[in-house]
C-alpha cells in the first residue's frame, strides 16, 4: 500500500512573508502529499507540538527574516527533546550560502533558496521520506 | 481646447516660480534642446480625448504627472531604505548614504519593532536587528537620528501597526532637539489595510487598527502639516504575489477606504487628502509598470474629485514612492539583478514617480552590503543624470501602446474596485478572505508558469550556466540583542516612573473612550515608555488579531 507523505509547513517567528510557504504547501498537496499549514507566527514549541500531534514525516520551515539559525536550532532541539528526531526538517527563505553548512550540521536535511522549483522540493521529499521509513523498518 | 502654450504660460511658469529648472543642460547628446512637454499639437495629430484622459502635467487628471515641471525642476527623491542592527549602526549607515548623495532617509525596522514588542520580549529572540533596526524607546530613536538635521532631511518610516507610537518617538526627538514640527517633512507608512491583505504585520483587529490610522489623519494636518501620515502601499501586495492590476486596484481601494473612514469621523476631505501619499512596486514588465503609475494618478484624481467631492486640487494628486521589485530578484547569478533593477527603476521614472528606492542586487541572499546599496543608488543617478529621460515630461505619452495600456489597466482596476465596493468595502473583503484567496491563486499560477517555462527567468529556468561568484554578505552582529537589552534596562531604571504610569494611563483612557490617541502617544514617548508598554495597553483594550490559515 502506498503510504502518503505527511508534511507540516510552518512559519516560525514574527515574519509575515507567506507567499513561498503557501505556494510550496499547495504544490506538495498537488503532488499527492497531505499538507498541514500552521499559519503565521508560530513559536518552535507550537510547531513541534503540531508536528507530533499530526504525526508528520517532515517539517518545512519558511523564514525570510534572517532569524533562521535561531528557529532551526530550536525546532531541532525540541524534536530531539521530545523523542521525535525522526521527523525530517527542511526549509527555505532568504538564507545566505554561508549559513547552509551550519544548518546542515544541525541536521537540517535540505535548504531551498529563492528560485527553487516546487518540483525539486517534491522530488526531495519523495526520495528522503521513504528512505527514512526504510531505515525505521516502516516501509 | 486648452493649448500647450496656455499650459506653458500658466502651469509650467507657475511651477518654475516655486522651483526653477535644474541648472543642467536639458539638451540631448546631439545638442537638440527638447521642450518641457510634447502633445498631439507637436506632431499635428488630433486627440479628442486628450484633455479628459491625459491632460497636462500638474493639472487634472494628472496622468502626465502631479507637478507642472516634474523632473525638469526637481528630480524624484532618491530614498534608500536602510536599517539593521542597533540604532548606532543604522545611524552610521544613514550618514554615509547622505554623504553619497541620497536626498531622503528611509528607516527599516526589525520585526519585533514592527510587531510592537520590545527587544527583550521572549518573542523577539533571534529577530532583534535582523531585518531592520531595533527601536524600543525614545532612547533608541535619539541615537538613530543623532547628528542629523531633522528640518533638512525628510524621513520615511516603514511602520504600520505601531505607527502612532514610532511617529510620536520621532516627533519627541525633534521636540527635545528644538526642531519646529511645522517644518518637519517625512512619511510614516501607517497603512494597516495592506497588512491584513498581504504583509501580515498586524496586531489589533481591523476596526481599531483603522481607528488608530484615522487618529493620524485628524491630528497630523494640525500639528505636523508637512508630514505624510500615510503611504498607501501596493508594494507589499505585489510582493505577496498579486498581479500589477490587482496591486493597482487594491491599493486605491485601500486609499478610498481610509478616505471614507475619515469622512465618517467628520473630517474635511480637503484638510487630510493632500497629505495622503502612495507607494507602488515596480516589476519587470516595463510598459505595464509605466501604465500602472499613469492609471493610478488618473483614477485617484477622478474619484477624489467626483466621488468624494474634494475641491482642493492637492487632494486629487496621487504622489507616490516606488521601489523596485524585491520579489523579482534572483539568488541565482545575483549580479543579473543590477540589470533588472535598472529596467524597473527606469519604468518608475518614466511612470512619473516622486520618490524611488532601488533594490540591491544581493537582496535575495541577505541584507544589502554597503557596496551593493551604493550600486543601487548609482543606478538611479545614472538614470537621472545620464540617460536623458528627464529632458521632457512624461516622454512616453502618446505612444499607442502606453496610452492603450493605461486605459486598459484603469478599466480592469475599476472593475475590481467596484467588486470590492459591492462586497461592502475592504474591511469586509478582508473578513471574507477575498484577498487571501486571490493572492494564493495569482502567486500559484505565476509559479506554475515559471515551472512550465512559459515565463523565462534568466539564470533560474533558462541560461543557468552559473558563473562562480562569491557575493559578500552583510551579516548582523549577534551582539545587538545584548546591547538592546542593556539599553532597555537602563531606560527603565532612569526614567520617571510616575510620569510613565500617568502617560500610559492617559493612552488607555483615550483608547477606551475613543478619543484621539496621538497626543497621548507623544506624551508616552517623551516619558520614555517603551514601545512594548504602549502596544500592550492597546492589546488589552483592543484585543489581537489572528488570521485564518488559508492555503
């Protein structure tokens, strides 16, 4: 049976630029995934608790305010703390190249900058999520 | 039929008396001397609709520009948006920009300030000084404008929900330094409707939010008469994914909504309307953008004159700032953005903008560096001083395409404005989710067109051979948060607690009783109440707003 990929798209912090988050959410949905969009101004606590409650496979964070290091670090930390570090974390927004390796070191699976095609994000999730299922013996 | 020589003798001459022609050669490189204006007379054609639709610069319906002599006398204001880190750092950037030939200041605030939180609030963590400067009290504002003559510069402040408080802080700085409020020029964005539509930096629900805006309409003209207390903004609507026509229609609809709210309060249209200003985006589609500015001026003039019965021609004039489209900048091959910005800036100038910010080429990557911001300013200067487009006013008038497109955009925008009116106005349309739905549609459609390569973006979905290029990045010092927290602690320690308490109580009373809040904001600012304290008072009185999560 084909298991559907469940994704939480979240806007952490005070930033209200939500065009990208919404376009991505819709593209993932059109690609057959189940998508939950949090709406604006979510704290890391709210995001992680929604992700666990909704039993998602991946969390996509959209941040354009420059506060990405803080929010990715917090979300990863809370996931770990709550035993949910199997949830894949990816993101996008205005993120300088210099910060991408630092985010990867935190365990962020992928960072998609401006101009990324939504297909690229779909392909990434369709590859990375089943890989995790396999690793966990779920697939 | 009004003749060109009548316009030259009357409007143009009168305009020159106030502002003479700039002392530069208004001659082409072949030494041809263009006249200030060309009309159908000059090429021997008839245009029976000329007066009604196009008219003359500085005259109704202002399609060809709001001022009689436009750039022949005064170039647009080159106003570069800047702000990052602490007030000290931004103050230093401001002084450099002024030295580089910039003619007006424009302040970018960080997200905590935009959302009405102090720098040491838990929700501010990680965001202080990141996408603008942090201003939590008068102490920060004093440092921000240290050594800058507030009667000589004009200052634009991009602030919305907390606009009253931030403006009050600026005015408090001026007062303490002995500047005359009557001589202060500048703009606060203060356009809350587009926050609900697009930018999403709202705090309170729509109704009290609009009330706070109308407080400035009432208080501003009497106290700070040269200040634009609102900049009705299409910029954010466009950046959130609308089309140019939607941007045009929704922005003007917002403007009309404020006019109606002010009339409902019993204000005189000719007292407040002359100080309403606008702010549009300028994107890649060159002629569409030019037509948009021309159509905007015409629609505003017609509606203000005939629907809202304004008698003062100043109330009919749509004066606007423009900014090149951040959303059009690419992270791929970032130097290409310099070309995009130049084309967009040229469109804004040919559209007759009164003020312009040009984006830096690295803005899809991070905050601009000093170098990239300077190139952006130089781009404007090249257009202004080298391109020759300023020799004659509204040089594209009479182009079949430009005139047709201006008419067409006016027609489509008016259809949308009528639709919003039928819904019961902008606030009703917000409550019904109309804008969220329309934006989601338009931005998804555009993204799909790009992915199907029906629209080509150079360096993104075509011509993608990357030339390896290292762009230096402006990073924000993480110390900002600590510096801000220390300053706030000092402010709270050293101020007069009794005066603070009384000022906040006064603000609360005004909010509860529906009085004008502006005098109380000024008193709060002078008492060194923090931004968070002022906004908390209003959060208690008005409540906060949460928008529905719609994809």
